[in-house]
């Protein structure tokens, strides 16, 4: 009957997945079926960790093992004659000498038992059987508690195995998704490589086109210089004919052919200023190459940007240090430099007849 109730109790623990220690297990199993007095179990459990002769002999009487009377003779008989205990191993003896009230002294013997020896006395006691039943209960509980632990482990193993199986399924699904993503990435990389190849071809074509435009610009600049000479002659004629100086340069119909004179600035460059001269299409290309520079002055519709630049180099030779179209200022502020440039540019109106 006991085993049926205990197995039922074990099944309940498994169903609830309840974690229980061995001491509480013993208490609950005892309340379930045996119902013996084990109120002393916590005290006995605490004695397990004490490896010394520390239990005073009066505990033998307290727990009903024997009655102490006429001194401690019957204690000595119990320990040595009946149980064959060894002094200083299973028990120790203290000889106490005390003063008597009437004078003289008395001798008293005290016994201190080792926890193991004390529990052997409990089990072998003829006066009470509850301690023997207690240790039988412990034995049965150890067996059934071990069964419970093994079944609990099996249950957890099954649960963990199922979880592992689920995780493996999820991993397989993720692996498939990863494979699909890798294929898509390969396709994207292939398309990007094709785009890079096409872009490189376009860049080479654009570079060739820019080179041709630069050649054309140089030819146009030479042509402009020739035309500038003719323009001076025409200006003199126009003055004589009382034509306004301001109108002597005809505005072009296409804005791309308008000439610019632009001053660029970069404080971090060896030469902080750069002069860009030319038509709008060339200007844009040149600006892109000077991406770290900023524009600080621009003159639009310059009749001849080359002549203006030559005049500036001539009249500002003590204020600028130039190399090609690059320059630095010497003993002159940026504001004064721009003002002088505008003055030189406006001198075109002073025509000598």
C-alpha cells in the first residue's frame, strides 16, 4: 500500500515539475502514510556535520534510550559492554571534581557521545522503536526519492530533446533562408559588377570627350586672342563713330559661349588663389577639378579673359606671386585685391583715340 501511495506522490511531483529536497520529501512521505513522530529530524540532520564527541549523555534519557540513576554506571555498560564503542573515538569521558557543601569534594563522570554512536544507540534501543522506524523510513524514502529524481531527469531529457528537435527544424528553415539570401546576394553582386563595368566605360568615354573639349577650348582661346586684336581696332572705330563703349561687345546668343573670369580661393592650398578663364562649359569642368576651392569673385561676359589676366599680372606684380593660373597675395588684403582687379577690368572703358 505504501509503495502505491508513494509512487502516486512521485507522479504528482513529476506532473507539477516540482523541485523538492530530500528532507522535505521524507517529511511529506511520512505525513502521507507512515505518520511516525519525526519531529527530531532537523536536529538529527544538523548533527551529521559535527565530527566530534559533543552530545551530552543526558540526551540518552531525553530520547528514551535508558534511564540514568545511581551515577553513570548504566551509561558505561551501554557504551562499552553493549555497543563496544571506543573511548575518544565514539565517546569521551570527563572526570569532574566538585566541592561538597559539607566539606571535602565529590567526583562526577560526564560522557559525550559522537553523533554516529548516539544514533546507533537510538537504533538499537530496546525501550523505543520509533528511531528504528525513522531510519527505515529514511531508507525507503532514499529509494523512492531516487526513483523520482531519475524519472524527473528522464522527463527533462525528453523535454530538452523535443526542444532540440524544434531548434533543429528552425535552424533548417533558417539555413534555407540563408541559402536563398546568398543566391540573391550573388545576383546583386553580379549586377553591380556589370554596372561598374558599364560605368568605367562611360567614364573613359567622358574622359576622352573632356580631352577633346579642352583641345577645342585651347583652339578657341587662340582664336579669341586673334579676335581680340580685331576687337580693339573695331573699338577705336566705334569710338570715332560715337558708339557707346558699353555696347562694343555683342552678347552671345548661347550662354555656353560666354566667357568668365573667376577667382577661386582655398586657404589650405600652397597657392591659395586660382584664376579660371574660359567659357561656361570649360568653367564647370575646371571647378570640378578644384573641388576644395570656393568662388570669391566672378566676372561674366569678359571680352578677353586672357588679356585681363595679363594686365593683372603686369599691374599687380608687386602684390602677387603667381605660377600659371595660381597665385598668392603679397602685402595686400583679399578685399583690396578684388577692388584692384575690378579697377583694371573697368579700365577697358578708357579708350585713347
